[in-house]
C-alpha cells in the first residue's frame, strides 16, 4: 500500500449507538476520576481479545466497583452514522486509503456489520481488541501503519477524543484531525503543532484531508 493512509475513529466520529458503552457504564459507576477510570478500562478491557471472569474481577477491583457492576449481558448495538458520513468517506477515499482504528471491547464489536456499513470506502478495520493495543498507546497507530506498509509520517488519524485521537496520534508521529463538535480545544498550545488540525465535524475533516493531500502532492 502506498500514498496517504487515513485511520478514522468509529464511536463518536463515524457514528453513535443508542445506549452507553461498557466503558461509559463502568466509568460512571467508579468513584475514580473519569479520566483515570477510562485509562484503566482502555488498558485492561479494550485490548483483550476475550474477556474472562478473572479479567472482570481485575477490572472491577481496579475501578473500585463491585463485580455485580459489570453488565451480565452485553451485545453489539447498531451504529448510526453521523450525517453525511458516507459522503465524507467517499471524498476522502479519492485521496487516501481509509481504515478504521477504534477502542472497543470484543463484547460490543460487530465487525461484519461495520464492514458492510462502510463498504466500499473503508478497506480495513483495526479494533483495539483485535490488534492488542488501545489508543492513545502509540503502538496502536504504529501497528496500523506497519500492517498497511506505510510510514506514520504518511498517516493521518481522525477522531473526536482529544487524548486518544490527538495526543496518541502525535506521540506516534501521525498527523491528527480532531473532530471538535463545537467544543473548545483542550490544549490550545498544541495548535502550534502543524500536525494537529481541528474540524467541526466529519465533513469538515474530509475537506481538511483533501487540502492536506493536495499540499503533500505539490
């Protein structure tokens, strides 16, 4: 694979589901600071190819919640794409190879449905439970680049979570486009970094990507 590689976050960036994720449920129940709870969940749940009873015990202990907090029945929920998502992906596919890179537990993922939903614009999918790394771990981005035979210098990541999608990408040497959804930039000083771009939504991100691709070719 040659040229520009673009990885796109799924939840919150490409679409939404109609119920709280497992991570949101556990983080809300935990007495820990939300950012710390989510860090634990990323580390102990999102990168697991399967979730055993012992993993449930360990996660709940780390989050300081009873094991009964962990939902007994978890199934994938349909992803509702954000407005004009396919239009944006189609536009980006003219200039780059598109894949997804997402943090998701093996219990909530539906890879077949995601492939069907985003076909033919998105060519591959890299969920954290399959690759063994969860954003913002730079190894997640490096794994995608290596698998696609592209340098991280020729990779762009698009996502709506500042820590996972911007800080993680930049740590790996990947250009980041943050989907702000109208939120203020958490770390304005980072905008002096030419590898960080801000877009209001996915359509705006596709325009940024097009401009970036044109500049790189010129």
